[in-house]
C-alpha cells in the first residue's frame, strides 16, 4: 500500500501594513502605500514614496509620526513603531540637498586659495608697487605654511578619514558656511600679508611658543579624528563611546567628550598668538562659540544614549565647559 501523504502545513499568513503619507503642514494626502512589508525600514518607505513623487528624492524627505515631531531614522523598522497596521506618516520637504563631502571640500578649498592670493600679493590688493612682492618678516611666511597645512589637512581628512552619519545637508547651508570660512580667510590674510604688517611684540620667542601650540594641537586633532574613524565601521551608523587609545593625544578623552574641537580651538589660539592679528583672534572666538554648541549637543546625546558614559567628562574644556 502507498504510504499516506504528509499533511501540508498551513502557510503562515503574512500581515502587511498600509502606509498613508500626509503633508505635515496642510494634512493633504500625498501617497498611499498598500501591502508594505512589516519589516520595511523608513529608508525603504522613502524609496517607495519617491516613485510617486520623483521631485522628493529620499535625502529631501523627513518622515515623522507627528506633524511637529522628530524625524524618523532611516533604519527605523515599520512594525517596531507605535502604529497600527494602517500607519500615518507626516512628510516635510527638507529642501535641495548636497553631500557633506562636497560641502567640506568647497568650504576648505576656498580659504586655502584665498589666503595664497594675499600671500603672493596679486594685483589690485595692496597697490601696484607691491604686486607680487614678498614680506621681509619670517612670521608671515610661517603663518602661510601653517594656514595652508591646516586646510590641506582638512581636505585630506574629508576625503580619506571622516565617516559621515548623514550623507547630505541642505544646499542653502553651503552659502552660509562658505561666507564664514572664505570671509574670515580673506580678512585675516589681508592684514597678515599687508606690506605694513608689524611682527609680534615678543618676537621670535612668541612665534616659537605659538608654533609649538599650533603643531601639537594639529597632531592632537588628527589623532582624535583617526580614533573616531576607527570606532565606526565603513558604511555603518554605529555609535560607541570613544575612549583613549595608546596614542597620548587621545588621552584628552578622559576629560572631554569632543577633544577634536578642543584641539581645533587650540590650533587657532596658537595661530592668533603667532600672528598677533585681531581678525584671527575673532575667528578663534567665533569658532570656539560654535564648537561649544556642537560639543554640548554631542555630549548630551552621549549621556542620553549610554548609561555607562564616563561621568568626569565635560563637552569641550576639562572641568569647566
């Protein structure tokens, strides 16, 4: 006799989601997605939304559960969100986007090129008789080397070291950022390379001390960037607590959350002492103010995300700030 056929197991029913996307401002229905997989990510939903609205590519989209709420992360999974099987998401247009790499390359290439125009005293800057002349002060040439080194380092780090958690930023920001970097570069370069520039009050000793501060802080800044790079595998958005490594420059992690900013400010303070130039001091002050805001934000997010975050750390200045 034939063996009895094994009973077929009933297929497990797959529960699909329906996703309704409304405009966060007008509440107008923009899109209705049927049969969305429960394990679909927000990134995948953005791609589906783009098919019906090609003008809003994924990087331009902000999807949220509440019209005035926080944007959902690309890696958030639909079935893990506090929604029913019919989910309502609210859309906001973030505006035209540009990649972070492009932004940084534009921001940093500008000051490098602008400073050299003043250093070589190209025509129409200081008057005809000074065209392509050279300063007799050693500190002027040293300042040009330091300034150029700083921005070449930044360009190379953008290309080969930094790993960005966000791929893009709003296009309008590039105009604001470039005005800041390019404007200050032109302002400080005009005075440092001016034919009537006077060297620092305490001469060679002041310049040597300032150069030592600048070089140490540049090495420290690079060391921190390398340590942060090693924390995040390529292509991932993994966040870990940064700790000191065998490199002594990273030991500042014991006391501050963002030592890269501490070293960056230190570099510009060194450059200000070296050149004894007011626009450089103002650039250092404005930079310090902005980096303090960024450092406080990162420090808060570290405390929120990691319960075992080192309690001794401050955002940017040990024991103070």
